[in-house]
C-alpha cells in the first residue's frame, strides 16, 4: 500500500509560478516511479510528467515541456512539480501517482500504468 498526499495548489496569475509537492508513505519510496497528471475543468485527466525511481529519467507532456520540472527526494519521500510561466490553460486539479510496476506494459503517460493516486490539489491560473 502507498498513500499519497498532494499540497501546494492555489490561485496564481498567468506568468507566475507554483510548486506542488506530493508526500508518499507506506512503501519504500525509492522502489517506485512517480507521475503527475491533471484534470482540466470539463476534460479528461491527462499526463503531465514522470520521474523514474532514481530520478535518472524524466518525461514531460509537450504542453508543459520547458515550463514544468519534476523532481524527487528519496530521503524525504517527496516528489515535486515546479511550475513556471503558468498559463490559464494550466488550470486543473493536479494528481500525483505511484508506478510500482516492475515490467510495465503501458506507457508512462497512461493512467493504467499507475497503481496509487493522491486526492488531488487545485491549481487555478488567472489571466
């Protein structure tokens, strides 16, 4: 079992920055990869970013590449999402997710890859 709790959401103006954090507990944090997803208003949940167990590999959605940075601290059991140059279209509920798969068959951008999810944190970007 893995428990995930997001924090750091809020209201920000376009062009500003926010930093989201996800605290994990229950299983050795360094044993699984992590992802961030988001659900914009009225839309399906979509992939944002991925980071491997040792932070060796990261992957970003095209919409956030160059603006968002995913990082993790295996000593603190946290994964962060630094969001810069925010746009109104970044408005969404943001979720962190844990990928425990040893032999994954789904892409890191697929929701089915992930085994545990946080409750989400709201990010609103005003124009």
